[in-house]
């Protein structure tokens, strides 16, 4: 019996388990998926939790309920990946031999990378919202906060869901308006980028929204430290931004397992072929989702598109066929803009977000790079799709794994 081992039962790993179990013969292939956690979190929900738009139970389920029949779930700590000998070594001393390894260990925040970030004000006046615990603590803080200087900050790129800090700023504007205290809150968005987003066309639209919502923006800010005593963040050039409440996106890194195994770059992301999703170190190792270093967004939609292409490439690998170099970095993301509206962006490695319609050319019903109530409803509907369709490896009709140019307005 041959074995595929999947490391990580988050979004990407769970989708791959479901895809592969339906494609491979049970009498020929065992599939193991390993994750030390028991709970599966709907990570896009972290954005809504601080603003009381979701309850905690809306975004937490058990990992087990999404693992398909015929896939063995091992809930234990992984110590090491020994790629040279095709082994996964467990903390308890067990070893698993594999023919194919899929690494889906994701990314984590590392506030300890910045001096003072995880200091005396952590979860008092300095918060993250990229973890369940951080988002919940921030919700409790916002319920009682009486106003002042709110700073929304990105440490460095890449980060999971690059638009989430922008969305947080827009939702904060809407949240404080509804609490009749927007005049008591000064919102500043601080980014290491030269604009609001990584793509020029989207940045133009998003910068306009920042102005409309009276959100200040501080660009090209390379943070050196968080000064907890004086409540300010300081960059390497000496610039200072004071805060009463700092909502930061810390450095994002790959799992510590990747560092222990010697498989990652400086941030523990794994060098990966951006078109095939095959590890650059070992031909029988594939990487999906946030764990790789490919220049695509670290977002759930990307993992979904990757999973469809990676499934075919693993089948090709098993049959000794050439891998398809087909993944184009396709991502589409709803951007909450507050007041019950959202933008939708659709892009890939070579095409930046542009105007147009999605998913049907000329019909929509969703509009690209345009604020609408429909886009907001699409964002909220995605949670049901995530739990009931995406994780189960079900193909979404009319949504291609590769970006289509039809219905889009390219200059």
C-alpha cells in the first residue's frame, strides 16, 4: 500500500484530503493528514469578530467533521520532515513513510520579531486580529473603548489576506459611525508599501476610499519597534506614529516545523514552483496554501484554485506524466468597505485587478472594483460556501481555477 501524507488540516490540507480521496483507489493509496489541533477556524471571520458581526461559534468547528471517510486523521505534533528519506517524524517518536508529501502547514503571526510588539501593552492597547484569540480580545476592547487614535498597521509583506487590514480600517469607520462616536476616533493606516495595496489599479480605488472615509495613510513605514510606555510605533528612519489603540498585523512566517526541517527561506516559507506547486527541493513533495513562497496572495481563494490544479498534478506525478504548469496565481477577494458594501477584485501573477464583471462576462452579477451591496452579500455568503462546498473539495461551477479575461476591461 502506498501512502500520501498531508501536513496540516487547515483550509488547503482539508481540501486536498477531500480531492484526493475521491480520485485515488482506496485499495492502492492510504491518505494520512496530520494536525495537532482539534478545531478548524474560518479565518476570514476573524475580520468580523471584533465588530460583533459574527459570534465565536460562527467561525469554529472541529477538524474531524471535514475529514473524508477513508482518510486517517493523526492529531499529534510533527517534529521533523526528512525529505531525503521520505519520512515524517513525530514528537512521540513515530515515523511515517510516504510516497508523496503535501505540505499545508500555513502561516502564523510572529509579533516577537518586532521589539516591544508583544510587550506590556499586548492585548491591552496593542492587538492583532489574525488569530482567534486576538480577534476575540479586540472585540472586548472595542466594546468599551471610548475613542482616541486608532492605528491599523502592517509590519511587512507577505501576509495572509493582504486586503484584511484595509477592510479592518473601513469596518472600523463604519463601526464607530454606528456607535455615534466617529468624531472621537482618528484612524491612521500605516503600511510598509507605497500605497494602500500591492497592485496599482486597486491602490488607486482604495486610496480614494481612504480619503472619502477620512482615514489617514502613512506609507513606506518600516517598523523598528513598538514603544509601549509612550504608545507609539517608530520606524527605522525615525518616523513616529502615536496610538491609543494599535491594531497590528505582525510579521507572518511559515510554521516552525519548516525551519527545523531546513526546508524554508528566511521567513520559513518553502521554495515552490509557482506554476506546478512542486517543492524545489524534492520532486515528491508538493506545497499548497500559505506555506509556499510563491508570489500569489496568501488567501483562501488562492488555496481553492491551487487545490484543483495540484490534484491533477499529483495524479500526473503518480502516472509518471509531466506536470502541468498551469497555476497562474489566480486570486479573487471581496474587500469590505463598510456600511454594507464591498469591492471585489480578481487578479493573478500577470494581471492586476481591473473593472468588469464576475463570474459571468457582461452579466455579473458581481462588479469588479466597484462598491456594491451585492459584493457585500457575496462576502457574507462565502462563509456558507466555505463550510459546505470548499472544504469538501466540491468544484464551484462557473469559477475557473485560472483567471479568465472575459468580462474584464484591460487597458
